[in-house]
């Protein structure tokens, strides 16, 4: 009876669900029909103001004359007008004796902008009678608008048919599943909050529009027609659609002006799913790539995992998109998409939140204290730690958080979300972001970054950004036809690299460039050493490197080209690091370059070498680019009267790590540091370098070795963070109580990362005994029995007596210690020289394989020791490990430097009482620490790439993912996150 009753209830439930489904479908159909009927008879968009915009004639839109109020030295306040169509500047001095002065566009030689005075420019003209005029505008926005109009005037009257610079609009908007309003003009004209253009230039059309949306309820055709109608309403231009790509409700549409349609080529589209084990398209990314004349562009729109606590998952989404999104030239498959394009623009609902209490956020927003809020921004923190969007740039945020608003207004944030499982708090955050990454020494300037304040249909506000981008003329597909004419060539005189790997295989380098006919390869490296665990030093001499012949031999063309390097293994042809080097600074005599190697968003080492680019004398003519009209001075006292500022001060060129740097001679005896000797670490301009007061010292045998000084910026948690541009690796706290004596003078901290001090530094007296930390008093007695009194040395100061500085020749220090250890072995009761926490290392040392079960975050319970932020780079920790790796260990016990990394060979880890310490954050880190990183790809392809879900994996799942070894499966299952407690 009970069974029959249950069947009846199930049957009734099925009928009810079927009826409900039919009603929902009918309601949806009616809603769509009513919406289409309401949209079709909508009135035509309002005509633009005739005083601002006039209809286009002969494919060139006529512009009105724009006037600005300025103050000029000697003349006071006056009016300057820009007539773009006629190419004339008009100065109305408002004095009868002077009248109106006319300056044609060809007489303008340079416009100098000042960092200290953003509302001031200096105009340099060709007349010797007219000294440079310093003009101060009413506001920085007016000054930027004036410069924009001058650039447009120069471009319009240029004698060259191909443009030197284009304007790019990038927008992102999470539509929240609601239809858009009838007009999106405020979005595409950058009207709203933040860094917005002046009204005199806001309605000027851009050359390229890339608009990305998430949770878009409209279809592709309906959405693209809506955008084109909006652009047509105020520009009177029928923009051409380049491409549109969709993934579920994600859209990315790209449009260009009609006159640029013939310049667009090599259009590609792609998408990547990252939702629910990379199988669902509710989260993921869509991309469009194209070639504009001789410059490649990439656009990515993404929607990453939501949830304030899902930072690691969002970072993994970024890596997956970077690796799997197939865009651009197929010959560059060894490179991720961040290195396939001259300019890559990345927008979307990144979903990074603010780690701050709601009331604190609202208080800062009400006071417009956005810089304070950025200290709690998850994306900013992850970028600082190089875990997401490394080497990408973002304009300063000067607008309120764009999520989560109450729909229908922008007066308040609706931060409480009610669900059946309870109330969920979504704090106001900058979820919607726009970032970019460009090749070194290219021209790109962000001219606007903000959000709208009049589009209320979603709980997100649309975000916009505009860019001024330099473009190259197209490259001829054929080489120079005349064989008797001398051709240009690129000669590589030698290359050295440090690669983060435990492999001992041979390597070769692949060279890619759009200026080469085909990909070229070097021979395998002729020098190789591995003196530091986890790092391989490679070298290629002149004989192993090919001579490269560009397609075109003109200096004008070569100065805008770039070489892409890929360091690959000879065994499996797997890439271990890629980089990009600009040819602009390498033309002429033999020049040196130095830059970082990266692979799939992770920095893998460094590379440097010497290159000579030869161009025939008759092909060395160049012309000034239009964007080179503008230069940049730090203050308003740079250029003298009647002088042009030097080219080195110009803004347009971005010069990241690929800039050639002058290096001091080196013996290269230290493979962990040889690449950085005398090198300045490139830093962003916004980073502040605080002074470091506390020295860092480690024990190596009988010596106190000082760690090199690492300049960092003030951390978001209000304590100094010591990290460089390499992957962050933390070591246990070292000497937290050690304070230098007051009579010790520290050298001023700057951006120079000088790993070797000056030859003749001024000596300092040793600190008084009061400055010795307490922990040294507890441990110094057994040491002093064999080495005597320990002297502490200050940063960048030559050590005294037998105290060795870490900047010294590493090999000599090791040889000296090995000899002394044979004569004076340490007593059994002395404290062991412990290594740093190995969980932070990219690879496990080989000696860890003897006890496969032990994992570095499972350590003996110890009394809590001193803690603190002692973050160092991978190369620095490798050097520290190499110095303590040569000395025998004594009995186990607590030490000043943390748990032993070597351990007892006969010690059974299963009997150890363990606690969770420094656990890995990703599946890849977990497998790498267990020595099973070879299974990372198989697990990722089967959806096991999130550590949050990895605890639920079973032995059957491991078999399906390719883990065939039973002992390997057992080792993974015994060290799952669920067992860490």
C-alpha cells in the first residue's frame, strides 16, 4: 500500500511540474514578443547637437573650432583655438597691439607635458623669434583635450597615407540578465565617473571599439545592432563589425571605422570554458584577435569565478584562459596569449572583491578615499604577488566600486543577497576591470578609465577605458627582391639564461618575429651548470646562434619590430620560458639586452645577451612619428627657452623589462645571481620604496651570512613586503628582534637592486653588545667555541674579519667551508643548520626522494617561534639553500631557522606527530611538493584543478586521470587537504 501511495504522489508531482514548465515557457514567449514589439516602434535616436557635430563629408568628419582659456607668461589670460580641419592654432591675445596670431600645424615641433603640472604644456614652434610658450589650462582635462585635438590635427594633415596612432575603446559590462536601455551613449562616450575626457573631445569617434558583456540576455545579432545604432546616433558613421564571439551569455564584439576596414586582417575568435571543472560556459572567456596594418591586437572578455573567498580559483581561471585561449598566429603556439600580440586588452567581470568590512568600505566610498580601498583589493594583491595578471597594467582607479548596486538607481549598494541557504554578503567591489599588456618600447597611453552613472538596469555599472596606441605600417610579404643590394641582418653574439628547472637536459632557443620569413632555431647550449638546486644556468656562444635576416631592411621598419625568444628542451621540445625583446634599442652597435623569462603566467628565470642589428647606410632614414610630437618632463624647468626636450623624456614609449641595460663585468661564478649583477629592477612608477631597517642574517657553517637587501613597497597589511619582480617565496622569520645600532648608517634605499656592493665601501664599527638579539645569546655559546665572536654587518657594507657577506663569491665561500669542516667538525650537540620551508620551492631537491611519504608542510610540533614577513625571491632562497646544503646535520631539535629539510634518512614520517603548516594553495603545488607534478595535466583535464574540490577525489578518479602507480595514488590520498587537520 505504501508503495502504491508513493507512486501516486510521484505521478501527481510529475504532472504538476509539467504544467508549471508549460506556463513558464508561455510566459517567456509572451515577454519576448512584447519586448520586440516595444523595441521596434521606438523613436529614432535624438540628433546630435549641430554646434558640436556636423555630418560627415568625403569620409572625413568635419569638426568645429574648439577654444580654451589659458594663461601664458608675458601675455596673461587669453584664448587659444584649435581648428582641426584647417590645421591652424589661433591665439587671441585680447590686446589691440597684438591681435590674433596664427600657427599652422607644420610649424609645431613639439608639445612638452609636465608631470609636476598636469594642466601645463610647453609649445615649441619653428620660429627663432618665438620662444617656447608655457600655457596653463583651467584643468588637466582641458589640457588633455587640447593635446588630443593637436594630435588629431597632425594626423589629419599628415602626408602619410597610413596612420601612426589609433584610438581604441574597450568596455565591459555585466548586464545581470536584464535587457539594456535604449541608449548606451554614456558608455561609449566615456561619460560618468573617474578619469573621463573633456566634453570637447568626448563625442569624437574612436578607431576601434571592443565591447565585452557578461550575463547578456540578447542574442548576437540583436546586441551588435544595438551597439551599431548607438554609435551611429552620435557619430553619423556606419561602423563595420570585425567579429563577435559568444560563450553562453558572454559576448565580445569588435567594430572599426569604415576607412580602416581594408587595414584589418588575420581575424580570429576563440572561447574557453572554466565553469565546473572547465566544462560549463557560465564562466570562462571569449577572445578576438586581429592585425591592424603591421600591429597585432588581442581582446579578451572574461567572467571569472564569483565569491569573495574564491581568490585561488580565480587565479586558476586566469591561468587556464592564458593557456587554452587559441588566438593569434598559430606559429606562436609556444607562447601564451599574453605574448602573441603587440597589444593585449583584457576586460570583464573578474570578480575580485574587497577584503574589508562593508561599513568600512561605505565610509571610504563616501569620502572618495579610493586609494585606501585599493589596499584591500584582491586583484591588486594577487598582481603584487605575481599570481594573477603578471606584467599587466591598469590605470589608476578614481571611481566608486561598480558592484553591487541596487537596480534602478546608483544611490546605494545592495550588499545583502538573500538565498534559500541564507543571507550572503557581497561587499561593494571593483569586480569589473580593464587591463592591458604591450610589447616593450611601444607607444600606448590610457586616456580614460571610469564607469557610467546613468545606466541602472544591472547591479553592475558599465566600465570604459580608452587608449592612444601607436601602430606600424604593414610589412611586405616578400623579401628585398634585388640580391645585389645589401640586406640588414641581426647577429646574436651570445646568450646566457637562468631557468627554474630540475632537468639536466640540453636546451635550444627558438626565434620568432613578424620581420622574419620563418622561425629560426639555435643549436643546443654549449655550456650548462647547476650549482644551485632548482636552477639551471645555460649558455650559447656565437657559434650556436643563427644569423637572422629580416624581410625588410629599412631602419624605419626594424625599429618597430620585436624578437620573441622561447627556451625549449631538446628532449620533449617543451618550453621552459619565453620573453620579448624590442629591436628599437638594439639597432646600431652591439647592444646588450636583459629581461625575464615567463611561462603561462609564471616567471621562470632570466635571460640576457648581446645583439647587433646591422642596417645598410642607405636604408637608415627614419621619420618622426606623429605621437613623438609629445614629450614628457618631470618638472617645468627641464627644457630651456628655444630648446627641444630630449627624446629620452618622451612618454609614449613603454619600457619594461626588455630595455637594454648597461651591465658591469662579472665573473658569473654565482649562477643564481649572475644575471642581475649591477642591474636595476624595473618597477612601476606608483610603487614606493620604503627604507629597510632590519638586516637579515642566516647561519652557514661557522659563518653569519647577510641576505641581500630587497626593496619592496609598503604592504597592504601595513607591514613591509620584501619581494622583487620574481616569484615570491617565503622563508621562516629570521632575526626579528635584531635592531642595528644607532651609530650604524644605512645607505639610502632606491630602485637599484645592486647585488654586489661597491669596491671600496666605507667601513663601519661593529655594533655594541646591546644590539645583539636575544636568540643569538641562546645559540652563540656553541658557535663561539669554534668561531669566536660574531660581528653583524649592515646592508651593502663590506664585512669585517671572518664574517662573510652573502654578496661574496659563493663558490669560494663553499670551498673554504668544506675544508674547514673537515678540520673542525661541529659537535653533535650544536644546533643544526636548518633549511627554509621547502613548500615554497618550485621544485623538490633530489635528496627528498629517499623518503617519499614526507611532505614539507607536515612538520614536528615546535614551540612557536618568531614570525614575520621575510619574503624573498626564488633565486635568493636557492642561494640560501645552496649555502646550507653542504654541511652535515646533527641531531633533530628546534632551530632558529625552522624545520629541517634533509631529515633523518631512516626516519619514518608515518610515526611523526604533525600539524598543518604552510600548506599548498593549488593542486599543482600539492603535486609538486609530493614529487608527482607529472600528473598535473591529467588531473586538470579531468576537472581536478581546484584544491577546494580535490579532497573528494577517490582512487578510481586518480586511475581515470592517469595515475597508474598504486604507491603514487596512495601518497596523494594520504596527503589530501581533508587530512591536513
